């Protein structure tokens, strides 16, 4: 095999691999066998032999598998990795049969091999397998990124995520942590008495949030449909059903809007509804959830993000939106009575506002402009304007405000919650008003969700509702500067 290899190979790296594959097919037949059974993972092997002393050879024979990440001395020493870790392979004429060593010149960095052999620890302390059998499991036709130190091109990392994770331990760890965070959310909610449910991703009427939907068409039903922008209205109908007093869904949502470091067209949320609870109960739940996730990932409620240390130990700071705006700008919106006065006050303070903006829209705009960026530590901003919160109950004694809060951290919104509106007449009035506003903006396809309103007419118990942006939460808990760093395959423009 070696002589044929030397005479056949060209200087092109990719062509070399293709020629090796051809030779392997001639010599051993199946280069991509369906059946190979390892007896232990690399990580489990390291744990099992943690106490093995240097320069000790056991009589234990194991079978491992993994991708070749380094090769030294013509393949005498190789490092292979599986998802759990790395192990060194030693192939020498004193310990490895000639037919097994004959395969070594055909093995390239990136190939996947299986190895059976004896466990030992070298004099230098490296856990090693003395190879007795080597099996080619997958011949890689493309080389690994140069020097196997990961992809330096950020755009390429997102577009070729498989290479990013293969060569970047930080990326690999981040996605392992993401899996643990989502599992932790599910476990926390179930232990808190919530039932997980599944609601449709294809909607004939889109709603539950203000956003531009993705549109599709069902051929058999002859029906235009929309990818879900939020599961809210279906989850509330589930609450009406009495299936459970506490329901949640970890869901994928789709919004046909901009892309940024904090926005992706498809994203993950955890949304829940809790009968006979209110927004203050939900605030407590958020604090318990976030602190438990920080502990699970970092063993502490203090989390490093960039140059900051974020404390997820509750209770979080709680501040009404009008108070937060007054503290930063001096504008006392609660003392302002009319929309005209609100616009005038905003303009006098140097803000550019639209001529038809309401009192609440002015308040929310100034909050976003001047306050949001100051909310570094986890904080709940409460008492939102009713103008921008059509599904929340009014604050007693202040009908312009509602029992809503958003949770902020690192100046990002990561959660949104209400004391849910369950008055069917008021709910219908607000949804009709919202629909008219949408039509005025040119959203002619926007419709009233009569099925939801029919369910509310049946009677929904008082409840607290919550939506958490899982991707942003993962960013905070894994020190990721961009949402693309925590989504395995983020939306990208087509490559040139």
C-alpha cells in the first residue's frame, strides 16, 4: 500500500485524500463501515483511569473511536477526540501488528478511526492506548482548518459551524452549556408544577406579539398560513381548558424582521402562564429560575460577561418605568395629563417624537433612549404604559399603566411578563384597536383572532404570563457577545 501511495499521490491536499480513499477501497473495501462498537468513550476512559500511575501498562483492553486531531512520528503517536474528550494512540512495532501499522500512512488529520488496545500511562503522564487494531471508520475528503486552531474568520465560523465546533473548544463548550440551560429551564419549570405543552407553529391568524410574520401556503387546505411569531394566544386557550393551572412551552418563533447581534429571524423562547398568580409572582419565578441556571452552569450566581460581573442572586432591582424615566431625565410623566403635554415635554427635553404619539408611547420611547442602556445588573422594570401593552391588566388607581414588567440585564431585555388581561370585553376592545392601528400602518393581512376571543369569552382565570428570550439568556450565561454565537446555525446571507 505504501509503494502505491508514494507513486500515486499528487501535491494537492484534497486530491491526495481522494487518492488515498481510492487506494483504501482497493485494499480494505468498506472505508465507511456501518458497524463498529466502542467499549468506552474517551472521557469515561480518562475518568476510569484517573489514578493510573505514570509508566504503568495495564492488561485492560478497550475499544475507542474518534477523529484524528494530531499525528506525530509518521503516525506512531496520534491524538483522537470524540465528543467527550481526547486520548493518545501509540502504534509501535513492539506492540502493534504490522497490518494495523500499514494503515497509518493512509490516515490524515480529520479522519475518524477506531482503535482497540491496551491502556497505559506514559512516563510523562499521558493516558495512552497501545494500539492492537486500527479501523478506518470515515475518510475525510477535506482538510481541517489550518493548524487545527479554529476558524479565525467570524463569518466562516457561523456559516461552517461544524468546523467551528470541531476546532474551537470554547464554541463546543458554549453549545454544551446551551443544552444544559434549556434542560435546566425544563427541569425547573416541571419541578415548580408547570406542565409542558406543544402549540402550533403554523397559524392561520398571526398574533400574540407585534411583528412581521413569515408567510406560507398549505396546498391541501388552500389556506395561507404564518409561521408562529409567539405561542401566547394558544397557551392562554390551554389555560382556559383547565388542562393545567400552570403551563409552559419552550418554543421556536419566527419574525420576518432585522438581523443583529441580538436578533435572529428564528429564535427560542420559554413562555408560561400561571393561573391564580400575578406579575409579582412571575417576578419571583424569574429570579429563582435565573439564579438556578447560573448555579447550574457556573456554581455561582455571579457570572462574568465581558468586563462585567452580573449578579443573578435575587431579589433583582424593581423600578416602575415612570420613576426610572424621572430619575434619569427629570420628566415626571405621572404629572403629565394629556398626549399633547407628553409630546411637548419630550420635545422640550430634546427628544424627537412623532406628532401622533400618545402619552405612553412618549414615555416608552424616552425609557428606551435614556434608561434601558443603564440597566446592567438584572432588573425588573414595571408599570408599562397601557398604550403599548394590550394584554395586561391596569395598575389599580392608574389606568394609563398596566401590571407588566420586563427583565433587563446588560441593557438587554431578556423577559416580558404581565398580569394577564382576562376581561373578555376589554380584551376584545383592545385587540380591535390594535387591529385598526395595524391596518393603518398598512398591515392589511392582520386579522382578529376570533378563536382566541371565543375562548376568553368562555372564561380564563386570572393569571400571570411570562416570555423569556432563551437565546439572550444563553448569551449572558455563556459570555457570548452575539446571538449568532449561541445559535447553532444562524440565518446568513447566501455565500457568494
